C-alpha cells in the first residue's frame, strides 16, 4: 500500500509540472505580442494591448501640458499590429495643443455613461488651443476605426459673453470610415463634432452630452449609413449663472445643434436640444443633400425646430418627434425653404409651445403630416394659420389641431394637397387659394366637444369630385 501511495503522489506531481510548462508555452505568444507592441500596464489589470497615459509621462494635475504624453501613448498603440486602447485614468489633463488618434486605436477614460457637470471630475481633458481660430486644427482628430470614449472635455478659458470665444471643432473625422464617439461629455465647445468637412462613412455616436455654443453635430459626405443615438445638447454649463447669460443669448441667435448635409441614410435615434436658434438643419452642400430615419428626436425652446433647405427624394422620415418653437420673432416649428425638392414625412409628432406657426412650407417638394398633434400657434394673434403652404405638395391626414383659429392655408403656389380625416378645435378653418389639385374632406370641427359642420369660408373649396364619390358610396 505504501508503494502504491508513493506512486500516486509522484503522478500528481508530474501532472503539475506538465501543466506549468504548458501554461508557459501558451502564454509565450501573448507576451511576445505585448512586447512587440510596446504595451504597458493599464492600471486596471488589463492586457498588454492597453497603454496608460501615465506610463507615457502624463501628470493629470491640470497644470502640466500632457499633450506629448498622450500623443506618445496613442502613437505606440497605433504602431501595434492589432491596435489598442490608450487608457486615461481619473485626473485633469491639460492638453495645450491637439491630438490625433491613429487607426484602430481607442482613447478611453473612466466614464461608462454620459455625464453632466463633470469638468474636473473623472477623466477630464482641458482644451485651450485655437482661441480665435475656428478653422484651426480640431482638438481631437479620429482615424479609421478609432474611438473617443468615457471622457469629459472642457474649455476652461471660454467666456460667458455674447459673442463668446471661438474655437476649432472639438472632435473631427480625418476622412476615414468607422469613427466613433461613445459616453462623452463636451462641456462647452464652440463647435462640437465635425463629421462633414471630411468624409466619415459609418460613423457611430452614442451617449454624447454637452452644450455646444455655436455648432453641435455636423454631418456631410457620408456615403454609407451613419448612426447617431442618445445625444443631448442643452445649456447646463450656463444655466442659472448671470455671468454666462451672454452665451445663451448667442445660442438663441445663432446656435445649431444638428446640421445634416449629404448623408446616405442617416439613422438618428433619441436626440434632443434646448435653447438654440435652429434645432435640426438640413442643408445642401456641394456633396448633396440628406435622407435618413429620424426617430424620437426633439428640439425645445427654439426659433425654428426643423429647417429644411433641401433634402433627397427618398425622404426624411421623422417619427415620434417633439418640437417647440417659442423664442425670438415669429417662431415657427417647421420651416421648409423655397429650394426644397425632396420629400419630408412627419409621423406621430407633437408640436406645442407659444409658436407663431407650426409649419411654413415653400419649394417644389412634398411634405406630409400624419397622426400629428398641433397644440398651439398664433401666439401674437395675427390670424396666422398652423400650417401655411406656398409651394409643392402637402398631405395632412389623421391629425389633431387642438387650438381654435386658422388651421391650414394653401397659397397660390401649391401644386396639390390632400387634407382628410383630421380633427379641428372650433370651426374648421381651411383656406384654399391654390389652383392645383386639392382634395379636402372627412374632417371634423368641434366646439365644447360637439361636432360642427365645417363652414366654407375664406376661399375654402371642397372639390365636387370628392363629394360625388361619397354620394355614390352612400347610394350603394
């Protein structure tokens, strides 16, 4: 029995030795890869493809210029065959110049969510370069497959006056695809994100908060689908601070948080802005115009919530939107310009607040409102309609006009219109001065909850063709 026990012990010891050497054999390629890439300890127990800015000499004291330390770590990760992550531990890092993130590299701080009021907390970068030079080098330039994640970026020298100090874009594309911004707070940038000056196909933005002062997100030259979700731009940095009221005045006069030029099916989900001149601006650039899917977007306290200079014939599909225009002169929620040739569709959207108009429509394109709720307009009692169309084609179906007064006016330039199945507070007031093909019917007006027979007035015409069609149905 003794010999048997000794033999069993020797067998167990032999197995342990074999397992030890097997582990060394398996770990050797990983260790060699880390040595080839120059990776350092990330302070989080991570793998060797993570570089810490502290290991490159960053101080994080808010006073020492850490630009070189950051760029050294980024370049080291960029030379790694498989890319890597440059980790920014909690601290305040003064970046006196600007940074370039190479291909396949992520610059990542500690935040796992979008934050607010976190300047000088978590992983904060202080941006100071470019005062007075809005066309200068961006603070951070993204390469192909590169990422900015988990950071707070703050401009400590920005002022609260109108006008404020001008700075270059905070984050911009270098012209490469698949650039991403995730879980980032841009406290007070003059210009936030530029994915338009250079192409930025398949860009991805998720959980971006901030108070852009002049321009927020600019998209153009996107020839493959870009994605934007959970973006919140609002005046948290200046709110309740008398010495910064000038910035809010500037935003209300000139600020534009979302600007879209040429983009081939932009997917935008859960975005919001408050306190800007224009909420969403669709423009025409030398590259073209936008088409896309916009779901759950909002713009509050604007002069014009949505401005459409032009768009693609495939359409802007705007669903579950919330739009409030209430500041400055003649606030109008939807403003479609004379140059528009495309299609705009508003589905299940809500419009409220003390606006002058809900929509002012020009151009030769087509605008549709379906299952929308219009709560208030004509705040100055100038007899302005909720919707005024002066060109193109208009479709208004299954909508609720929950305010008395003039509801819809069709001016002479309207080519065609369909206005059916709507509910109007008070007496239905649809004025048709168009010579185009217009169909109006199956609408109801209510006074104190009672249905009122719409009275023809102010040039209102209900075409005989629709009347005859309904009579034929009743006779069958």
